[in-house]
C-alpha cells in the first residue's frame, strides 16, 4: 500500500505530465497556424478586416449566416474564406484628452467626445443587421480603436490611413457656437470638384443623413454657421470654371443642410481648387475617398440639448440609489439619453442603408426533428 507521501508525489508527477502534454499541443497548434495554413488564410495584419476591434462578417443567404469576429490587437489571428466586404468607416470626433465641445446641463458637464462615441457605437450595431443586395458582407470600422486606453487621440491623417479600405467615411460630431441661437444639424463635404464623383456622392450621402435627422428625429436643419473673423480668410478668392471670382461667403455657407468650407491657409489641391478646411475631409479627398462630417445638432443651444441629447427626467440628486434610475455615463457622470442618441444613430444607419441599397440580414430558423 502506498503511503500518503508516495500518493502525493504520484499526483504531482501526473499534473506535470498533463501540463507538459498541453504545452506540447499548444506549441504544435501555434506552429501549424503560423507556418502551415498556406495561402488560403490572410494575416489579419494585412487583411481589410483588421480595421475594427469587433468586426462581424455576415453573409446573407438562404442556407447560412457566417459570423467572424477578429481581435484588432492580435496580429497572429487569421481569417479564412472571408470575401471583401462593404466597409463603412466611422470616425467619432475628438477623443482621449481632447473633449471637443463642452456644455453643461443642470451643472452636469457634457463632453462632445462622449456623445460622438456613443452615436458611432449605436450606428455600428445597427449596420450589423444589414447586407448588400447581392449578399456581400457589411462591415463597420471605427477609429476609436486607434486611441483605446490612450490619452492622445490619433492624428486625422492616421485616422484616414486606418480607414483606407472603407467605401465611405462618416465623422460624427456635435456642434457648439458662441451664438447660442444657432441650432440644428448639417453635413460637411468637400468643396473641390477635382474628383467629380467624390464631390457629388459625398454630398448625396450627407444630404440623406441630414434629411433623416430632420424628418425622423426632428432636428432642424442648420441655416447659418459663424466662423472666427479672419482678415486673411476674407481676402481669399477662388475662381469658378468660367473664370469669375467667388467670395468667401459663397464658399463657406450652409446650403440645404450642406456646408463646403475652404481652408484659410491658402493651400490648394493639385487642380488649383482651395483645399478643404476640415482635415478629415481634406485627407480623405486626397485619397479619393468619400468622407462626410455630420454635426448632429448644437449642444450649445438649449433647445437642441434638451430635445436631442439629455434625459430631461434626470434629477440632480446626491442619492446613489436615485442616480441609478437615470442614464449616467460612468466616465465623467454626464447625464445623457440613450434613446435620443440611438435615434440619431438610427437616422445615420438608414441613410447608409438607402445610399448603398442595403437589405436586412435574413434570420434563419434551424428546423429540428425528433428521432
């Protein structure tokens, strides 16, 4: 009969053997994955699907729905049999230590960067329910993954590089103005006709978004947009195709919810058109990418803030129990309405749906039989 000491030693040896077997198996699997997969697998590092943290690839068909999730931070994972999907790129404005516009509601601070990110995340979730009419996957990517857990947001140039595979780029913002009477939504697009297709199509998508925000959410369409007075900016002139001059006021005004604002530093595109003021628009345009910047509403305007952002049922109380009944952003205790932001995101989703002619992803019911 074995003594207690011998039994204990025997168990320890067994545990070591089991651990050794697992280690060998893990090494073999890693070796196979890295060297033996072959050309049928694409490294996520080199694949279009590396551009989002949680990317769901879904194909629409009568017999299957294929879902693939990829970890953005992993360069070793592989993706098998994934066709090039339709990629919608999102850029939640600002981020990290850059808050964007700041406003207050009943002494509660509201940061634009938080609103931008929430709307983008809701929109990404909404678009995961769609596919193209010919069954291609619809994927979403967001630049917020670039500065996750970092204080410094990525440069606007880096954001465009990150979204280089996207068919369209949508930058989400909430506006603010010293003129508290300014309110409403509008879209910003390129003002250059160097690429006629990008010029036309970006305005088409922006107009769809603005009209949806107006008709489906109730946000008025912005009519004016004040810029800081700048002598140099006022002196800038451009030339129309017929050679006549066009003043700054003509070039930097909101027309039917669309704003085309030129740069104020004198920079021009290769064809001589003034470059765009907003870097996200300018950098995308230089890569022949359609990009739009959406100002969802003015959080500096009391009506816009109450009607489209905050939870007006919120009561500024100190009791933790009472606070739990309201929507509290854990990062900085901003009080916002999830439902209102979801309505804004839905308006964006439906605009993208109409622009690309997307269809709802089919739900497949698996039949079971008793044996």
